C-alpha cells in the first residue's frame, strides 16, 4: 500500500523510506529530532511547515528521520517522555489559525521504547483555508520547502471551501468505430469528489 494511503504505520515503514532513499516533495518532508523544541522559534517552525501542507495539497511530515540532500537518510529518535504526541498536537493547534481539521499524528516506538519515538504527522488538504502560522504569515509547499504565499494566493484560498476538489479515479479509452480513414474513440472516466461541495 502507498505510504500516503496507510491508516497504520510501523518502524518497518520508516526503514523502508530510508532504504529506498525516499525524496522529500510537495507531499513529504523529513525532520530530525532537533526540529522539535519547546522554545517559541521551534514551535513557530512546526506551525509554518504544518500550515504550508494544509494550505497546499496536504501531505506528511515525519519527525524522527534525518535527511541528506532531501532524501531519507537515518532514524533520529525523539524522547517521547519529553515530546509527547499530545504536546505536538497542542503546539500545532495553538500556533495555527484556523484550526486544521482531520489532522492525525501517529506515534511510532522502536521496539516499544518511548525514548525511541518517531511521529508521523498526516496533514489533509484543508477545505478550511487559509491557515495562518504563528508569525502571522501564510505558507504553501514549493517542491521540498515551505514558502510564504503571495497576497493573491491567500485570497484564492478563501474560495477553496466553496470549490469542489475533483480527481480522476480511473478511466477507459477504447475504439468505438473504425474505418479506413477515421478512428473514433470512446472515453469513460470515474471522477472522485474529495470535498463537501456538490459539483455540477
């Protein structure tokens, strides 16, 4: 199953990312243990990155994997006694306005050891945009970075809630009629509406 579609994660999923040298992208980012901290600067950075995913197309941040050249390189354990799942969720929700609904945090413990924790933060493509970070700025994903949004981009996000999010779930293309000079094709597509807005 695709890493983004999983509903449960294990340490094997994380080592697979490292072994396959998974690359950061608009939907995936790796953060070493040092990315978590209780000072305001670290909290603001967490809020910036999470809000950027929600304002864009959603994605996953893995806190507990060190990257090199934007590829998963090694496990970087977090002490789950110091930085709990609840603490991380509180930092995210307290430092981002509007609140991000349906955000999920999956704690992974290597061999059940809480001092060897890794957090997978799954962020949805939010329909409740725009989300403002703690520094009063709005961010989006651009390749493997979180960057400030332009004013017009922020304005556009206000309309996301009233715009359906349509995706092609599958399609079929086949010959319908054929003669010496002309081939007519028939195309069928299944469209998935990943929003609460009716599409007409």
